[in-house]
C-alpha cells in the first residue's frame, strides 16, 4: 500500500511538470508573436529624405527617424488607407524639446479648426497638413539641434499609437 501511494505521488509530480512545461511554451509563443508585431524601428539617411507611411489602422511605419544635424529635412507623409481625413486623419507633428507629449496632444485635440495644431504654439518645430486616405504631403524644414525629439499624429486619440522618436545626430 505504501509503495502504491509513492507511485501515485510520482505520477502526480510528472503530471504537474508536464503542465508547467506547457505553460512555458505558451509564454514563449506569445513573446514571438509580439516581436512580429513590432513596426520598423529605425531609418538612417544621409540625405535627410524621409518617407513616413500611415494607414487606416492608425499606424506610422516608423517608430524612429534619424537625420543629420545642420541640414534640411525633407519629409514625405503618405496615407495609404482609404478613409477620409475627418475619420482617420493623419499628420506629422514634430515637438520641440521638453514638450510633454500627452499635454500637447490633449491641447491639440481641441484645435479642430486648425487641423489639430494649436495656433501660435512654440511647442511645434514642424508639421505637415492633415491628410486622409490616398493623400500625400511633403514638408521641408531645418533639422533642429542634435538631440532626441518626439513626433506624433495630433488627430484626437491617435498619439497613443502614432508616435515615435525623431533623432538628430
Ligand atoms: Co492620425
């Protein structure tokens, strides 16, 4: 009898171990899934010629833009979706150093008559116009001083997904 319960104990142990193993695999799969969801993270260019693509899924194709200091930046914003700018409008807004992203986006959301750019704001280094599906806007501006800046789409509710780092080096 004593021997039998020992066997049952071993069996239970083996069962627990196999369950634990299953859980571990699940976690690993989840991690791999997240990695494939990551957007293109970095773009480096000598010519400071940047193409930023947005879509109907409220996303930019870049989370990081790198440019060289002391040169002009030419930035092309494309919207490859189909939705109207009133529903899925996108812009590129480059924020000055030290500007709080959430504070700015909250203020910008109230500036509907000015395409969600607060008027006379010193918080903005450069911005495109607001575009909808199938549209493109091109802007040129002087690269700011070397440093790390933030860019967003200031359409209400978009900055959570549509933001990234603008690195001047
Ligand atoms: Co947007």
